[in-house]
C-alpha cells in the first residue's frame, strides 16, 4: 500500500481560515477504497472569484490539486477520494511542507450540486473532542490540539459515524466551475 504521511483541497485557504485543525498520521483511504470522481477534475473558483483551485487526474484514482488563495499564493496537494456511506470524502496531503512541518493527511467532505462544489472541513471542535474521547487521537494541551493516530479502518468507522452531523451545517466553502 502506498502510504502518504504528512501535517499542515484547498490549502492556503485552510491555513488562513483556521481549517485543517485535525491532521491525521494515517490516510483515510486504502488501495481498495480509493476511487475516482470525474466531476472533481477541472478549474474551480469561489463565488467571489478570490480563490481558485485546479484539479487534474494523475493516475487511476490520484489527483493533483493546485490551490491559489486570495493573496495569490499557491500550494500543491495530493488528493485521494473515498466514499463513506453515500458521502464523498477527500484525503488531502500537501506535496511540499515547510521545514519543521510534520506531513499529515487532512479530510474534507465534498458534495456536487450542478456546477458547484461544496466543501466541509472535517475538523470541527466537536469532532476533535469526540476523537480524543474515543482514543483515536493524541490530544495535547487544549482539547483543540488533536492529531488523529487511528489506522484507516478506525478513521473510516469514526468519520462514517459522525459525518452527517458535520455536513448538517452550511458548507465551509463553495466553488463554482470555471468555463
């Protein structure tokens, strides 16, 4: 199995907005669960046009995402997709990490609605708290400092159980397809 380990679909945006606050040591996908989704491929931008992302397929089920934030700074990500129940979840890992950065996986729930892509960061304070209580994460200091340490099967079960609550709120970001 090809394992991508990495910490800090949409990188600079996530760092600047306080997202990706629950990194994982292990991936969510396995070789058997990773899947392709042709609707993800293409050029996307936020409704106000200040942020863009470009997604291309680089293998059967591997994606490369280039994200450009509202300051014009870019970042590159490797992306794999899995289905948890009827929900699509992206497992993202930065391609380049800064000195002293521990590489990690970050998870996003995705939903397609016509020409729009809605995104939820799977790192809410409630989800971080549950992960700590269930022994799936290392919690340091405050409850909000959480690193998931569970293997893919444990991560899958945990997120599948809690995904509907996370998606029950408004999307964290919405992108529209560029023509």
